[in-house]
């Protein structure tokens, strides 16, 4: 299964775990269709989530921009993932 999203200034992520806990993602591909943004974002104390056997993609030449990551978490409260 492939989940993809073309980011914009409001929604930069393909998957956002906003305070989500104890979710399991298995054998899913997450893709961001641009050179910036992030396929997976963890925020608001998202903890103990499991990613197993997944593929996470970012568009090629992502180095042109400084606003990109495969998995993004802005803070230390998003832990144990």
C-alpha cells in the first residue's frame, strides 16, 4: 500500500500523528511528492508508535530545500517511537 501527499504550506506531512499513542504501521509506503516537507510527522506527545517493514520516501533532490525530513518531530515529548 502506498500513501502519498503533495505538501502545501498548511499540510507538509503525509501522515501526522498528533498525540497518537500505541499505533502500529506495517508494510506501508509513505511518500511525499515534493522536494520539501516530511512524509511522517510526530507531534503533541505522540509516543510508543511502531513502524515495522515500512518504506518512507521523499522526492529526489530534497537537498535543495532546508524544510524536509523523512520523519519529523519538533520536541522531545514525542518519544519511544
